């Protein structure tokens, strides 16, 4: 069955934990503590919004296309929330010091257009960040019998209109829209025993929803037991290369088309 908004909130919170160290590296570099306005495009249920406010005194904005997600994000009363489409952001030019997204561009039908919009609404000299875009084509599953999970995930994402290979395209997209001094990289990974019960439930809620889309639910149940055994024995490896990108808006007025 489809994930509920609460299921998605758990997932978004889990993803935020994965990228915490990266954000600690990037935020000082782009001047979070001095920013006056920050926008999270595709803010979902608000997993990152409270963190932005802890970095300084900026006005924090969040935008998402899903009203149900925004209702959960409203628990952060200080954030200025809007429902809208990343392809046509409802903000004037040069409003924000920092515009960012987190696990968003793979879901966007035209990521180039979305990035153009993020550049448009960011002031000259401001920063645009894609904090996390996965590349499931490079997913590693071990033991080998669990490799089917990655194949299913790619098929399911494609069936939903997402791009499972967005990560490897990120550098090209940031350069294409005219951002300057583009930096890209891949998040590292560390494993310290089996995931927590909450992390395990969140991960498998997504996998089970994906398997239903491609009619693989019966086989998935057997793989779930095998994966749990692998975690408990210390033999499990799961790694999805996840890319980030940082670029600066040109101080010149012309933005490439």
C-alpha cells in the first residue's frame, strides 16, 4: 500500500540523519549563519527546517507540492511555507541568499528547469545547493542474493517517473544552468551494527511499497528475512552513492538558457 504522510516523515527524517555530516561541512562554507533568507525547495514534512533556524537568524522558507506533507511541516511555526511546483517557483528574482533541495531532483520531470528557477530566485553571489541526489545505478548490496533489492528499486523509481541515476548527472546540471565554482562530491558511508528498529521499519516500508508496484512482494518477504540475518551477523553491506553539489550564482545578470 502507498506510504502515508507519517511514513514519509519517518523516511525524510532518516534521510536527514544520513546527510547530517555533509550539512555540517557545507553550511559554514555558504554562510548559513549570516544568511537573511533561506529556501528549502521540496521541503516535504519539514525534516530540515528547524535545523536552518538553529544556524542563525534567517527567515526560513519551505515549498512543497504535497499539501499533506506541508501540514506536518506546519509544526515548525517559524517557517514560511508555500505549496507550489519547483518548475515555477512563486518567488521574485534574487530573494534568497541560499536556495537548496534535499533528495528532490530525481523526482522532478525537468530538473534543468527547476535549477534555473532556483538560480533565478537566489541573489547574485548567493549559493544553490543540492544536498543529496542518489545514484541507484551504483548501489552495492551484499550478500549477493540481496542484489535483487537494488534492481527492484530502480524499476520502481522509473515506474513512478523518477530518475534513479540523477546523482551522476548533478555536476553537469549545475554547470548547465550557469552556476559558478561548482563543487560536487559523494557522501561517505559508515556502518555500526544493525540499523535501529525505526530505521529498519522505515527502509522496509519503502521497499515493500516499491515491490507492490512491480509485483515482487512475495519474493521480498524472503529477502527481508535474509537481510535481517545478514545485519545480525555483521555481513550486510548496503551503499547507494549519494551526490551533492554546490554552486554560486553569477554576479553578472545573464544566465545561460
